[in-house]
């Protein structure tokens, strides 16, 4: 554990938690963009016990930062330093847009959840592209040693006004393909009207065909799905993703459902719910998708992950990698090392010395 990370967390988190959520978020991004993050020495000390190759990319650990925290790619180096195994920036749209009216971000403290209806506020692909390109050029120049390498994914979406998905997604892929380590087609945010209709098999088929038609080569392509898709619709969606030549699925985005028992006065706000109240739903959808995909896709599980045990459970069900957002907001960067430490203990308790061995064993169980 980097002492600086712990110091910064204990100093700044209580202050940020008292602020308006969106102002706190902007301040955190500003701090991270200035490099105020501390550096974790965890991966170095732990000899890659959690490392693995997925889609030809080297991951020092399976815990990534989910999309939406660093929408404009301003905090990428800092997120690597705090110990994430990979970082997903975006959602980025072709043109800059302000997003929905404020307030649009609510902490459900009593439930360890968040409701957001941000609506893809972002600076647009050109600005984000230049930041990403600068980062990747610097990374290539450093000939980065393996212990500080982490994949950077770009999550892409469409504008609220004037969108044309069959043109916009191929355009965005073309813009980032030289620099993104992977690309995520986001068709699952609940806050852009009509977006989630693109999850239907026929729409998805059209988008994937348009991308393949425009780009004979591209980085691994993942589709991010909502937890609110009915189980009966999943087989055709997963099949379409496989036939469309995508490499994986990120499951899940936030939910429009409001599980019973929410305590927070903000539970009635409209928007997508994330964090602890999403945990069971996200887990259930991962299970279903994994059963359908039968090992033919990379699966990234996200939604309500807070502990090493949560990660273990997801990997057991068929996830290759996981991501967090809400737990990072409530606990700060220290959550990253805590989860990795817990996962490492669980590994050894179960008689594995490396994550790769555990995943191999899980896959064998699933396929037998
Ligand atoms: C404030 C906020 C903004 C988000 N923005 C995006 C986004 O732009 N694109 C996206 O694909 N997911 C977005 N998400 C969803 C997260 O990436 C993640 O799928 C979801 O929060 C579930 O993970 P969690 O329970 O660990 O937070 C956002 C989530 C939150 C809380």
C-alpha cells in the first residue's frame, strides 16, 4: 500500500463526501489530472500473482476502472498509479455535449449506491483523442516496463442530438483505433433517449456490420449491456455479438430498477442506479451471459463489486476481468489495493498461487 495514497484518501475523502457530488467529482478529476494520486507499489511487490493475458493484452491485475469516471481521459496516468489493472475512458461521443440539467448525480449513502442521469456530458472525440494519443505516445516512448503497463479502453456512444448510429460508431472506431487498447460500444446508458433500443439484436447486428465494413482491422471490440435486458432476449443478443465479430461483453451498466428496501431519500430520483443495490442483478446477468457465450467471448463484469470475494465470485461465474465505479467513489483509491489484497488471500486459501491457475480451473469446471 502506498502511504501517500492512504494519506491523500484520509485527508480528502471526508471533504469530498460533504461536497455536492458533481463538484466533488470535478475536483477529484482535477487533482488526478495534476498527478495528485500517490503510487501503489502493490503489483511490483506481489510478483504478478494476479496477472493474466486477455485478448493479447497484459493485465497486471483483473480490477479495472469502469467507464464514466474519467469521461474525457484526464486521469489515465493517475488511475494507473493507484493500481488499476486497466482503465476505461468515456463514454465519448462524436461531438462535445453538456449532458442533462443539474442536479444529475446523487449519492445514496445509506444504500452504498449512486443514481446518475448525467447524459453523456463529455468534451467530444477530438479533445479526448488528443489526450489519448499523447498518453499512448508517452507510453511507447518510455518503452514502459511491464510493471507499469496497463491497457486503456475507450467507451464510445452517440450524441443526444443529430445521432446516426450506423455512421457514428464506425466513425468513432476509426478515430480511436490506432490508440485504444480496446473499444467499447456503449448501447446501454439509460440517460440517452433511444440508446438502449440499439441493444436489440437487429440494431446491434447493423452497428457491428457497419463497423466491420468500415474497418477491416480494429482493437478488441466489446459491447456494454444493461442489466435490465430480459433473460429471454439475451440469447439472441449474445449470438449477434458473437456473429458480429465482437470479442466480448461488459455486463452491466446501471439499472433503471429500484430494488426493494432502498433507504436513501434520493432513491426516487430518475436515472441509472449503481453500487451495492445493483450487485445481485449484475451477478445474475453475468451468469446468464456466461451460460450462453460458453467461453467464446471475453466477459468483463461490473456492478456492485466492493470486495475481493465479489471479484472471486464473478471470476468463478465466467468473468475474465472486472470493473468498479461506485466503490471507488465511497472508498477512494485505497479500495483498489484492498480488493487486490483480499483477492490474493482468497487465491492462496483456495490453494492457487496465481490468478491464471484459478481461472483455468474455473473454465474447466464450466466446460465439463
Ligand atoms: C456517475 C456515473 C457515470 C457513469 N457514466 C458512464 C458512462 O459514461 N458510460 C458507461 O458505459 N457507463 C457509465 N457508468 C456506469 C459504470 O461504468 C458501471 O457500469 C456502473 O456504475 C456499475 O458499476 P458500479 O456498481 O461499480 O458503479 C456511470 C456510472 C456512474 C455512477
